[in-house]
């Protein structure tokens, strides 16, 4: 079954020390599943990798390998995200006390009627009243 994945779960796929049994199972499910992400996702992933490099966690030389690993996964980038910022995403962020970034993932899950894979506690909490299944 396809699902929406946010950056927190993606980073658990990149950094072994952040992985859990659940995040590993989600990655393994990609043999049969498709992941959908908003247009924000590659920018957010890139930012995390730059910060990790600044902190000495990875090297800039690792970016190409990580990019290759991530692009080998069945990840589909939703082309409609930017058109929904003003009318759907911002109101959702305000309603659920989320950042606009996090609300972007929630909006996508609501719109596509897909479960959302996230490790973010506040985003997980917002899924309940929004009637979005959390993976």
C-alpha cells in the first residue's frame, strides 16, 4: 500500500543509529510499495544532510551515495504541493499547531488518502484529528 513519508523517517533510512524496527520495516516494504512525498522533501533532506556534514556526522563526499540510495527507492514527488500552500497547507498548519513544513506532509496524506510515516510527535498527534493513519 502506498504511503506518504516525511524527512524524519527518510533520515532513519540514511542514518543507521536513527533506525528502528518500524522504519526498517517501512523501507523493506518498498519492494512492493510506493512512497509519495511533497515537493519540499528533497529540500528538507538536503538541509538535514548539510547540517549533518557541518556537525561531522557525514562528509560532503557522502552526499552523492546518499542521493543515489534515495533515488533508487520508489519515491514519487507530488507536483501539486506549491499550489496548495496558501489555501490548504497554511490553514492546516495553523489548525494543528504545526510548522508549514510538517503540514505539507499532512496535507498530502489527507489529499491522497494515504497513511503517513513520521517519527515527529507533533505531526503524529495532528494525524488523529485529521483522520490520517500513522505508520
